[in-house]
C-alpha cells in the first residue's frame, strides 16, 4: 500500500538534502527539486491542484531557511504532514451521524460501476450488526446484483430486502427503511453503479436519494481509478456526505485520497483494505500521513 508515494517523498527529502550546503536555501536551489517532486505526485494520481498546493507549501517551508543538512528530512516531513492535514478532512464518525437521526437510521452507498459499493455495504452491515441492520438491494439494474447482496446477507446473517430486477429502486429503499423502522434497525441500501454519462440512471439516483433522504450517503470510489475519481466526485456532487475509498490494499499511489476531500469538500470516512468483511478501516489523516512518511 502506498509504496510509490512513499518513495517519492523520500527521494524529495534526499534531493533537498544534497542541495543544502551551509548557506540558506534559495529559490534556485529548490525550484528544480520541487518540480521533480510535483511530477512524482502527479504520477501518483495526486491532482494538479493539490500537487501545486503541496509544492507551494514545501517552497515556503524551505526557501530562506537555514536548514542544516541533518534537519532536512524533519523539515520536509513536517511540511508534508501539515499540508496533508489541511487537505484531507477525516472529520466523520459513522456511529455519531446515525445516532443523531430520527429512527430509523439510513445509509446509502452510491458510485461508479464496480467501485465496491456492494462489498462495502456488506462490510458496513458487519460493522453495525450490533445495532441491528437490514440491507436493501437497491441495484435492480445489473444482472446478479440482487443475488450478490443476498449472498452477503446469508454470510452475515442479515436480512436483505429485495424486489424484482428493473423495478423502481426508490421503492426498494422505501421498503428497506420501513423494515428498519418496524424492527429498530439501521437500513443500509446498495445502489446500481452509474456512469455520469448515463443521464437516466443519474436522474433515477437523484430521485432515490431525494425520496429516501438518507442520514448518510457515501460516495464509494476505487483508489485504482486514479484521477477519474475527481470527475466522479463532481458528477455526484450534492448527493453524498462522505467518501469511502476502496481497494487501498492494491493501490501503491494514494493520490485519490489526497485529492478527493479537497475537491469535494467532504470527509474521507473509510478505506476499503481488502475483500474480507473486516477490511474497512476508519480513515484517519494522521495515520495516513504516517503510512506515507514512515
Ligand atoms: N482488494 C480489494 N477488492 C475490493 C475492495 N472492495 C471491493 N473489492 C472488489 O471489487 C470488486 C467489485 O466490488 P463490488 O462491491 O461488486 O462493486 P460495486 O460498486 O457494487 O459494483 P457494481 O454494482 O457493478 O457497480 C469485487 O471483486 C470486490 O471483491 C477492497 O477494498 N479491496
Ligand atoms: Mg454492486
């Protein structure tokens, strides 16, 4: 996880270190090193906007400073860590956001095709099982999607509310919430994967979110989708409260996490870190920075 990004920060540190003599660092010293670092960030799927912000921060922290050779790494790390703290919002707590709601609490998962919605719905069901959960098969569109969720339901011993294929997903959402209400449970509703070019499916989703008014709607994105995740965040704007980034276990780059929260103004809530139900980590910005820097 994050191997490439980690190497880039290390290489940046050692480039600055070799540029340091006993004098102050000036712009000319750091400019080429920073440019190289920016390119590496871009290669790691960090958006241009965010890469430029990181570069600017590094420049401010390094130019004009009497940085002794031995302090270079600390200085680079500190600047990088501070910037990540500013860029990536982790202010989200699932239990709190569903606790404050009128009963029953409702959680939606929305996002692009194959991003990990159904798997993550099952992981969330496992996490919230102690409160009582019901899953809603709101993907009535993709072949075998209902059976896929039902299989998770069986594995987890959680009820799944499902209708026919091609039926109205808003009605599935409604029935799931009704079941949750009667039984004092949390409703977790899966939805069909949509590409933003598909107006019908996007409109249907907007209607579904409107009608069911979930307490928390998660945008689920695949870390491996690279910079496309930014377009996805734009396309789903207004329909989600927090982001879940999946497949972090197979992503060496990490750029999606660095750019998404900044772009969408929403917190990163969880990281998907594997295919088991337990592989859903609460996102913590400091821990994320540690992973890149340690
Ligand atoms: N390695 C890894 N695989 C994951 C993770 N999350 C999901 N997957 C896998 O990604 C694939 C797609 O996951 P789904 O949950 O079916 O994705 P989806 O968004 O529901 O897909 P559609 O319903 O077709 O839009 C499956 O093979 C999952 O096992 C993760 O965190 N790590
Ligand atoms: Mg699915």
